[in-house]
C-alpha cells in the first residue's frame, strides 16, 4: 500500500512539474495583445480568484480590470466578457469565429462532443443537426403545436403545490420544477411521462438525468489541466459514461418500440418529436441516421433539465 502511495505521489509530482513547465513556456510565448487580468499563481493560475461564487468574483474583477478580462485557469487561458455590448458583438457579428468551444471532459463520454449539437465543431454534421432543429423541432409552428403540453404540465405543477399546501406538506420547488420540466420534455419527444412517481423505470430515469446534470455542472480538475484527462482523476467522465449509457439504452428501447408501432397498419401518428425525426431518417433528405436521434435526444434532455435540476 505504501509503495502504491509513493508511486502515486511521484506521478502527481511529475504532472505538476510538467504543468509548471508548460505554463512557464506558454507565458513566455503568449501574445501581448491579451486583455488585462489578475496576476496568476504558479500552476493553478487564477483558480482561487473564482472562489465559491464565481459570478460575484467575476463581477468584482470586472470593476478592477474592465469588461474584458484574461484569467489563467490552470493551464487554460480564458477570456471573460462582462459587457453586454461586447458579448453581442461576439455572439452576433463574429459568431462563426467563436462557435467552437472547449468541451468539459465529462461530456466527451459516448463521443457526445463529436455528435452532440451543442458541442460538435462546425461541420456538415453540425449544420445538418442545426437545420433539423430549426425546421422540425424549434420552429414557431412546432412550438405552437406543443403549447397545450406546457400548459398542462404547469397546471399539474400548480395542482401538486395546492394539494401539498392543503395537507400541510412541504414543497421542494426545485424538485417539482425539475419533474415538470422532465415530463414536458418526455411528452414532447415521446408522448409519455418519464418522471412518473408511480413508475419504477421512470423514477430510475429521473435519477439518471439528475446525475447527468449534477456531473455536468461539477468542477473538474481535468478541465483546467488537460494533462490529467487520461487518468480522469475525479471519475467524472466514467460516471457520465454510465449515465449516458443508461439514457441511450432507454432511448433505443423507445425508438425500437415506436418503429414496431409504425409498422402496424392501424398506427395513429403521435406527431411528436420522435415521429418527426424517424420521418426524417426514412425520407433521407436530411442525411440523418437513427443513431443520431439518440444523441440529439440526449442534448435535449440535458439542456432542458439542467437549470431545473432538483439535486
């Protein structure tokens, strides 16, 4: 045991030395036209500057260094924009130049960084997924057609709060909002509730989605020191791979079940997102395959539930 601990300490020391050399070399060759920022510490850079409340820390730094700040987060040079005018210039006038982004290591599981719309680099695949979403999922016509679902789920949320208040039970607003958001998404995509408390499989799925949102938002040292990505020191990518695998298995099961239903002569279209995406795959005009549907669904669930996670 002591021998293994010695080897681990030696390996970490080697990594720190390599990281220090990398930072030193990078600092000596870094361009001089970078914006101002707080002086970085050796190895860790400005990580301590973020503190427990990064949004407040960045606001204080903006008062000192201006609306455009350079931070050295580990070995990653990061530019922080706090001016609405500059942010609008970057996101609208120069959006193509800044479209590609650093992908959190945890989200590289199942090649989601290559096949997922929010993370994939600009490519024919990315353009095609974006076109599919704009035309068939997020168009005004599609959003209007699902308005009754949003209204229904909000009414169910109000009814739950009302009943809980009547019997004197405390209401976990984060949990309730998360369940409502998850059920709205699952009804829009699959025409069924995936956060139904009475269903064991739905309860498990809700736990998996909660795990994904928690893992995606958790700080990961491998994101600041890419040299550590190979060993995944916090196990974030390993856990995310497990969560993604469980979600992919469920999506595969639901897709195959829908394909069998569509093959029946008496099938009545549900006209949900899944029916639409299967139509696109069968039509072949949008160059979309069945396996891409699962990655797109993963994007929709992660993005749709991230801000309402009840964990």
